[in-house]
């Protein structure tokens, strides 16, 4: 009798937990989609003003609508900043939104969503040989490939004894937040297999990488990956 009561309580708790998770995700999805729509509306407003208002939304002395640089459309844009501020949990929603958008167009807005994903994920795939992109669709392909390959690359790099810690960091860091799950697994493994050691080198490096990725801004991580910033691990 007592066992059945305990099982019922556990099942009820599990159901409640799942329902809460669904509610939270749905709320985040709605907020993310609303913020994307707000961003697109803001960009459209800026374009219209740059057509009709002398001096409003100009870039380097020229109206915004003449700019071919997508980054100009999100510069000093509070709506874009609000989208990025939604954080890592919004990435699946933005990816799905981009995928749907690309079914009809591969223009400016798709490119801007790609920029947002890179900013949130703290990456710059344009600077890599493997994942270079030039359009929203090519970014989406690179992003999906990176998500598929990141686990193997991080593991192989991390345990490659021919590489220094700095070299490992430069390779792993280019994946930004995508590498965190694998690094957390490595931390768990080192704790399991090195349980009798106070500090294994592998565990220390994994901890440093996780802290670096979670606490640093995107520009810092991209600078490290591109060897623009000195790094002492």
C-alpha cells in the first residue's frame, strides 16, 4: 500500500514537472517570436524613415536603405538587443523561426536572425574554414553541421596529447555555448575516473573552459578563437 502511494506521488510530481516545463517553454517561445516580430517592425520603420527623413537612420552619411551591410540594421537597435538578451534557451526557437522564414525568402531578415544566433551562441562561424556562411540558408546549414559535429571535435581536441592547453582552448572555444554540454560531460568523466586525485589536469581545464564560455562576452571568445587575444589557461 505504502509503495503504491509513493509511486503515485512520484508520478504526480513527474507530470507536474513536465507540465511546468511545457508552460515555461511555450512562454519563452511566445516571447521570442514576439521579439523577432518587434525587431522586424523596427527595422522596417528605420528603412521607411531613411527613405523619407533627411538625416534619420543614416550610416556613414548615407541613408540606411542604401546599406548592403546587414549589421547596420541591428546597430544601436534596442529590439535586437532584447532578442539577444533572451539568451541560450531561445536558440531553438530562433532556429525554427529562421528555418520557416527561409522557405519563402533568403534575404535580409534571415541574415539578421543568423547574426542573432551567433551573438547568443558567442560564435563567429564566418571566421572558420568549416562553417563559413554568406546567407541565412548557408548559415543554417553550417549551424546544423556544427551542432552535429561539436561533440566529436571537442572530445578529440580535449584528449589530444599533442596539443597544448592554449591550442585546445582556441579550437573548442570557436563553438561557443555549443561546446558546453560536452565539456560538462568531460568534467563528469574526470571526476569519475580521477576520483582519488585532488585535481586532475583534465578536470581543471574543463572547468576553466566552462567558466570562460559562460562568463565571457562574445567578442572575447571570438578574439580567443581567432588568436587575437592572448590566453593563459
